[in-house]
């Protein structure tokens, strides 16, 4: 699967649906879901997603991105998670 230039290996994706995404990418745990307690989106046509990215390579789990925001679909939320954790191809050294 490819999102925003990042290729996720199928075996590293635990779950992928319209409401929930969980995968490992470049040593990071990426968790995006619509199941949360942060209310409904403020804009028509968008849905609120909770986003959490943790670095699994650090000595202790380090949170790179922990937020919620409104997006048109889960793919846009995943792209936002990758951007927030500095994992997009144009952000890496």
C-alpha cells in the first residue's frame, strides 16, 4: 500500500479500514482511528480521527505525534500522521 510516497509492507499492516488503521513503518507504530472521545468534526464532509505515532527504535517508546484532527478520509489522516512524525520521503535526510 502506498500513501504520500510511503510504501507500507502488507505484513506490517495490522488493520486497515475506513475507520481504523494500525501499522508499523520505518520502526514507528502508526495508529489512526475514528473510535475516540474527541467529539465530532466541525466541518461538513469531514470526520474526526485520533492519530498516534510512536518511535519503536528508541530506548523507551517515544511519541512522535499524538493528536486529533478532521479529514476527508483515513488516507489523509495517515498522511498527516506521517508528516507529523517526519516520515515523509521529502522530510527524511
